[in-house]
C-alpha cells in the first residue's frame, strides 16, 4: 500500500526493533509479575503452559495481527483507522475504535493507582526503608499506600500523590512523541527489565529449597486441567497481550511498511510469556524457600516479597531492583494505553500532542481519583457502590469483562469477514515481497472461524452469562 503525502509526514517507529520493543512494552504489565506465574503453577504448571500456547496461537496472535493490519492499513488513530480501511467516513465500524478509546480511559483510571503503589514501594526500597521489615509492618505499610481507613481527603493524600507522580512521568514521556517518547523509552526500559529480572532470578535460584518453587511453576500435571482452567488460559491469552482496547491498532499505525507483522506478533507473544516465566523464577523459589503462601495475588507483590527479600543477603538491593523492573513494566504498559486517547485527540480533534497529553492526564487524574479513593473497602470512597461495585472494581469490570472482549471479537470479525482476503494477504506479505502465502491462508481460516468462537466463549464467561 502506498502512503499519501499526508501519511508520509505522520510520525512512526523508526525500525523493526523499535516496533518489537514498543509492542512488547505494551503487552508486558503488572500481571506478568505475579498473576501469570501463579496461574501457571496453580493450574498444572507445564500442562497449563501447553494449553496457554495453544490459546495464544488461536486467539492472541490472530487478534494482535488483526489490530496490526487495521492500524498499518489505516495509518491513523483507533477511530480513523477503521474509517480509512473501510473508505467510509461514517462507517459503524468506527465505534470499535471508540470502544477502544473508552477502554483505555477506564483502564488508566485504576491502573495508574496500582502503578502508584509500585512506585511507592520502589521509593521505599531504594531509600532502604524496607530493610529488615517485619510481618507486623508489611500490612500497615500496604494499607497506607491503598488508603485503607482514610476518613477524609487528607488521610487519602498519599495514594493520590503517587498516582499523580505516575501520571506526571507518563504524561511527560508521551508528550515527546512516538520516536522521542514511546520508542526511546521502550528501547531503553525493556532490555533493562530483562537484565534486572535475570539478576533477581540468579539470586532466587541459589536459595535453599528453591527447587520447590521451580517445580511449582513447571511440573507437568494434567490432572489439574479442567474446563475452567482451559477457559482461564484462553482469557489470559487475550487480556495479557493488551488486546481489544485498540493499543495495537494505534501502535500498528506507526509500523514501518516493511514490518513482518505475523513475525512481530509471534515474537511479542513469546517474549511476553518469557518475561512472565522469568518473573516466576524470581518470585516463587524465594517464596517457597521461606515457606510463604504462593497464592497471595497482589498481596504477594506488595506484602510477601518485601518481607522475604529483606531476609536474604543483598536483599535490599535485589528488592529495589525487583520493584524497579515492576515500575518499568507498569510504565511501558501505560504508555501504550494512554497513547490510544492521545492519538484520537491529536488526529480527530486537531489538538497538539503536548496539550492532548496534558488534557488526558487531567481527565485521568480527576476520574482516576475515584478509583484510588475506593481501592480499599475502608477507603474514603470505599463505601460508595455503583452497580454493586466500587469505582475501582467498576472500571476494571467494564473494561476487562465487557469492552475488551467485545472489541477483540469485533476486530476478528472485521479482519475475517469485512476486509477482503486479498487485502489481508497484501498486508501480511508486504505487497507480495514475502513468501508466506501458506501462513496467510492459515491465519485467515483461524481469524474467521476459530478466534471469534473462542472470544465469544470468553465474553459469555466473563459476563457471567455462562459458567464453566
């Protein structure tokens, strides 16, 4: 596809390596650090991994590639790309992009709050305040950062302040543009993340009893595999790669024209899983070595890990490294999420990028404060319920359980049935320069018949319409 003169002036990534790091940064998030490793260990270890990889092949990679196709073909924001691909300014498909923008806002409302907790813990670890922390101290510390028991706004200022710090850093970075902001930061942070996580792995694997943690992660146990476990792997394959909220459409619009999109999707999915496994190797050998509970969820990250690391040689340094890499994961994920509404404002509303970044950060700070103040049931707004949920849980539910699965399903249907197969082949073969016609035919079959059916199953389960 030839770019118009207007398209050629539009900023984009400079190389395939920049594309890889940016999209990987979007996929890697806080869930990689604790959720995926725990689900793997609790649901059959190596058996769960086999199922997860199958789900990645049938759902994750097809939807990611579909979003890449829409973005690069449309060369615009989430809404504009659907309009450009269809050639119809009023196409109803543009509402898929609007859903993506809305999903991005909802996610940022609560994700910036959780990221603030991570930044808080990194600050505490880096300044030595977590050294020698005891069991009696970890819970009060966590309660303070989530605003538990706050009776007024003054008592809730600490979590709000950290949320604003996060937004300030992300807003500054994203205002610098695609190459100077997103590309430069992800190309720096992602390699550093791998270095830090391997450092933590080396120390964790040398602890007494570490092999129990390794066995928890990788022991193949098909007896634990049930229908619900398969569905869990299916949903994880979709949500963990930041799909269904237009981030990959937006990033795809910045791709180079010679990027091998199928290859990029496979590499990102594989690398994202590798990060999760490396995180598991840093966490669970340590947890088992000290006979802690591996199923603590977010509490594992914010309460168990500081307690455990404080008890080993060089623990303070490793703890600071661990929370630094967690900050990196959270930051690169937030850059991709907030880019969705910023690109929309810049290209649809004609707002300059620095102003769009400021406006979006203000919106997220104002509305996101309701999530921060309700993150704990005893928080300042913890008692306020909308549809039976706190603001924090409501934003998570609407985005993760409704908008994202619908967005992913409609994306698969759009690529599988609305876009002509010849157009899909043109994009995936880079105008015929790649000899991958067999893979393309396989992709079209999967995205037409298998991916939509599986995503429909995910949506029906997450909304409670069916229970498996």
